[in-house]
């Protein structure tokens, strides 16, 4: 009883993070870093991300358009920012920590149908913002958080997120001492002027003011540090204290951001805004230890990632694989190495010309094939997998990267020339990868959203295998999934006999979770049906990534 009461009486605090001027300037990293510095003051912190699009979740969006889909433990498919929160805060979040316009409207409409508004006229204002507020409060309560950081997607002044800003205004009105707003803004430095301009930020704050919200803190993002003249100007025109204008210049590593914020005493400023007494002096020692490793690493590990979601017009994007990249970094730094990542487009390895390119794979210490969908680039990926298997280059396959490794093995070792996945050729005679039975019906009904095998499932690891060793001889593991297809049970015995080991499987033995080659055959050829990258953290690198990097470093040295 006592704990229940103290939980209910707890005064929870809320920090809203909004963006001004333009998108893509690091609102997510700012919000995550604020989380880190508040944790370092002894508070329990959680995060909420609000995305302004009408999609119910991020699952149906093309990764080249919206970046990676990050899957939470309960299977909810979200924006990549959720990954930043989990990595920075070293926590696991749930669907309560994420909402979109679509999801908020859907639940208001469902409540209306269920007479939950007791005959009232249900209106965009106040009912939508009230639903937003109740979701924020629910997340705070569920995680029993002292401080909840809420990132509002989009930029102030646009139509899409007005109702979320309205929720900020209403929440501030309800709890004036418990809510504060941080604006992440951008200061351009036009080369023809050679001077940093504050006017766009002034306009952004005015736009926010017109929605009834005044920021307490402005994070001034720019290519260079902000000088005192500019700080004072922003303070004067935007009605914030000079010391609440924080200079946030471009830096080499996102991991430096929390440390830089504390140089400007940002946690003290936020505590003051929230009328919150500090629990302890800032202790960022663990975080600093990790950051130090990223700086002192001297050797290099050369990893090639073979994928397809790289290009957007003339630009190369790596956002679609952000968790994979981060997981490689965490593992590399833990081994005292700096990762050098090379993006290889799978299509470069197709056809006659592609064959010649395969030799270039010898230049890498390790090769990774991440998750994916559809048929583009598949033959290229299969050629790469064959080459690294035959040339004993460390190989790590994730999800599609495991299914393709099984197909490659069936084709070239078992001699099943037409081995395939039902995703590409449902008529192939040898579907070594097939659709899961419960997925067939969903596909027939065109039920695509949130309908894959999603979220955390337990797997059992086989004794004496590479995987089991990497996990420190653990028998049970829990990893996150996102797939519709699986190793076809009809082929398991034949594949095993051919020499591929299924070192991890679902507890009922039906679904194959990890495939590997014995260490005496290949130094590291391992692939997972799940996505280990989703659970790698700077302060807790994922064991399979660590093993992959260790073996890649070994190849480098021999
Ligand atoms: N396309 C494959 C499937 O749906 C793999 C998915 C993935 O790599 N996330 O099973």
C-alpha cells in the first residue's frame, strides 16, 4: 500500500522538446542527451516520441523515406528516434512511449464509438490534445518516471504538429511548475556573410508563441559555437535568459552531446525551470568512460555493409540502418577499435560485372548483410554471401541476411539450385524459406500493418555453439523480431545434415533463430532471424556483434 501511495503522490516532471527553423538538426539526440544528463542527476527518466504523421506506426513506411523502423520489445514499430532513447538511456521502452497523429485520432474515435465521452460533442480541441496528455501521463506512470522527456516531431509553425503544441500549452496550464519547454533551433552561417544569423530562430519562437507556448531553453544548433553577442540577441528577442541559450555546434560524435550540455550546466537550468531539487551532483562517469573509448581507439576494423536502402536522389543515406551502425560502433569500441564502415550496394555484385567486384570483398575484415524486404539486390547479396563463405571472411547476417545465408547454402552446398524464399518466388520447387502459416491469411486479407512476427521472443541456444559461447553460455535469450518468413521446417534436417548448424531455435523447436557454420569450417559465419542490433547499447554492446568484431579483428591481424 505504502509504495502505491508514494507512487501516486509523486510529483512527475515533463520536458517538451520542440524543433524550430528546420528538421534534421538533432532534436532526437538533444532529447536523448537531456535524458542522460537528468539520469546523471539521479532521476528516473523516460521518453515519449510524438510523430505527426497519420500512419498508425512506422511499420508501413519506406526506410529510404523515413529511416529505420525501430521495433520495441512489445512489437510496436516506431521511428528511429526510439532507438536513440533506448541506447542513450539504456532502457527498453514500450508502445506507450510512442504516438502518432493517426494513433491518437484512432483512439479518440474508438472512445467516441464506445460512448466514453458520455454524449458530448467530441472536438479536435480539446479532445485530441487531452488524449495526447493522458498518453504522456500514462507513459510517465507506467515507467514510474521522475522526469519524462517528450519529443514533438516536425518543426514549429507547420500545420501537422499544432495539436501537439496545443497539448503542451494545456499541460503547462494544468501543471505550471512541472512542465518546461526546450526548443532546438538552427542558426545558419551563410558563407557570403560569414556571420551566424539569429532571425530564423526569432521567427520560430514567435511561431511557438502564437500557439501559446514560450520556450524556457533554446538549444542553438549551428556549424560553429555561438558567441555571447548572439546569445544575448536571442535572449532579448526570444524572452529567455542568456544562460538558457545553449550553444550546440556540430561535433564529431553524438555521444559528446550530453557532456557538452553539462559544460553549460543544462541539467541545473532544467532543474530550476522544473522547480526540482537535485538528487545528486552530476555523475556522468560511466558515459564518459565509453566516450573516452571512442576517442582512444587506435586500430581500425573494416566492415562492409551490403544493403539496398542507401540512396535518395543524389544523396547516400545510412539512416535506414542506424541501429546496425550503432551496434557495430558499440562492439568495436568495446574491443578498442574504431569501425570503418563501407556501404556496398547489393546490385553492384549482380551479373557479369558484379562477379569482378566480388574480389573487393577481400579488402574487408568482416561483411554484414542487414534486414530487408523484396527482390531488389537479392542475387547480389547471395553472391556476396557465397564469396565470404568460401573465402572465410567473417559474415554476420541479420534477418533477411540469415534467410539468404540459408538459401545460398541450399543452392551451393546442398545443390538445390532453385532454392528460394516464398517472398521472391512462391513457385520455386525448393522453398527453403517459406511464409509462416499464420502470415498467409494476413497476406490474403492485405493486412500488412503491424502484422509481422514482431517484438521480443525467447530462443534456446544449443550447447557448444559459437552463439552460445558468445552469449556467455546462456541457454535462454530474448531478442526482437520483424519478419513474415522463416526457415521451412521441411528442410531443416537436410540443411543440418549438409553442415549448417541451427544454434538457436524457438522453445518449441519450430522456428530457427540462429544459423552458423562450425568454427572449424569457418572463423565466423553466423546469422540471426532476429535483430540483435535493436538491443545493443553504448554501455552494453551486443554479444553477437562483439564476437563478429573480435573475429574481424583477428582476420585483420593474420
Ligand atoms: N523479408 C524477410 C521477412 O519478412 C526479412 C525481414 C527482415 O529482414 N526484417 O521475413
